[in-house]
């Protein structure tokens, strides 16, 4: 078995992280792997740091015949048994290149988003299987015309070795000059409209009216950063809301929190909730996309409607004013993630998809 991945994205996020985790999982089990990206992709750099094979192919706009032919030559020379594509650009190019071969590889398309597909044929015709990161994404694609027989659900896993509260010493309170007994609520996500940060800011005054000692941290950067900081200042929240910027010490930040909250308005799965729970932190999320699949409502966290600061504030107060419930949620959180969302479960699920395709020959 030779499993290759293609990714046209140059950036780094949950999608690219999942791809790298799968590459490492398969490589660790003796399976030949490689990743194909355009020059300058951050996924390529991180794969090289791990000692994984990387191939660089420009992936231009449109049909990009040069790119398509380069991919076809690469596949013909190395003969991967499976190709897993991830973004629309590489799916179109790599899928067509692979299908043009006389003895073609199996084609898997992984869907990381819950949005209307740009090209439905990249789900209904090009791939042999479509893997989705949640049942919600699979249901969405099925409603749009992708045959359910083609769909497989393999949730994204969490690195439980990295996200292990026993291995992390929290220092965030000290860095912010906060007392050890201050209640700290946090969120970590790119600062985009769809993540619901404005709903959180709107909910905070309701929380502070009853619990004026609570502090909030917002980690991440993005296009809404300046607007969110200005809104926090306009609401008089600057003393209680701390913007941390883009951080790489995510486990350390999570370990310092009493509660994690992300009132996202759109989410294919919600790995941020899984990472927080893996660190033993109770969570509050929204009933959108795959988020309800990541939280055991009433056991590891609470769910609220999106776009609803009032209900969000009520959920925050419910947990902040009830330390016993918070502690019970925290105890249940990591075992829940370990049982269902570890890298082992994700890797085994993907391996089962590849083996299924081999047996179907």
C-alpha cells in the first residue's frame, strides 16, 4: 500500500494538521506515504520536519494543464495505490491526473468543511470514496446529491500525548497578573465572523454583572482582530478581556482555563472542543454542524443556539456558578475524547477506508 496525499492550500490549520497526523500514523505502521503540495506550502515544511517524503508541484488556476501533466507524470513514476485529496484545487487536478492513468490509484476525497461544494463532480465522479470529518458533513453532502454508499465518516483525531494535562504546567494566570483563584474563561480560534467572537463579547457584560471577578482570554489572530478589540473597548471590557494573539502553546493555555467557550456559527467538526476536553476542561459550544458530535451534552459540556448571546451568557453562568458541575464535566471530558477521538481511532478509520478499496478491486 502506498498512500499519497495532495493539498493545494499554502496555509496551516485544522485541515493540514489532520493530514499530517494521518501521514505520521500510516508511516509509523510501515505504509509508504508522501504528500504533494505547491511550493511554499506550510504542510510541506512540517512534513519535511517529520522526515516524511514531500513532492512539490505548482497548482495553478483553471485546468492548469502543466500542473495536471506534472501530477500525472509523478503518479505514473511512483505508482501510489491510493491518493487522498483535500482541497478543491488539488482534488480537481490530482483526481483528473489519477483517472487518466491506465492502471489508476484509488482516489479518496476528504471533506473538511460544511459548505456548498464548488464542483459537485469532485464528490460524485472523481473519487472512489468521500471521507467526511463528521456525520453532519456526510449528511450535508448526501442532501446535495453525493451517494451515501460513497461516503465514510472518520472524525479528526486529537494528539493525546500533546494535549495531556498531566504534562503541562499552566502559567497563563501569572503572565496576565491574575490571582490563582480568578475564574478564567477562554477561546482559541481564528478571528473570523463565523467563529462567533462577537456573540461572546455581547454575552460577557451579562456574566460580569453577576460575577465581576471573571476574566476572559481570546487567543488567535485573523481578519476581525482589530474590530473585536475595538468592540471590547466600546463595551468597557478591556480590563476583563485579554487578547493573546496567535499562540503555539495551545495546551498550556487550555490547561489554565476553568471553562472553554466557542460560540461558532459554522463548524464541520470542532477540534477546538476536543482539544479543550482532552485537557480536562469543560466546554460550551453551539448546535451547529458537527459540534454536537464532539460534546456529551450535560456530561462534558453544554450546547446553546448560535447567534444567541443571552443563552450563551446563561450557560456561562450555569457553569461558572457551579464548581461541582464544572468539576464533574472536567473529570468526564478527557476519557470521552480518548475513547472516541484519538489519533489511533482516526488513523484506523482511514486505514479501513484504504483497505476496503483494495478489497473492491
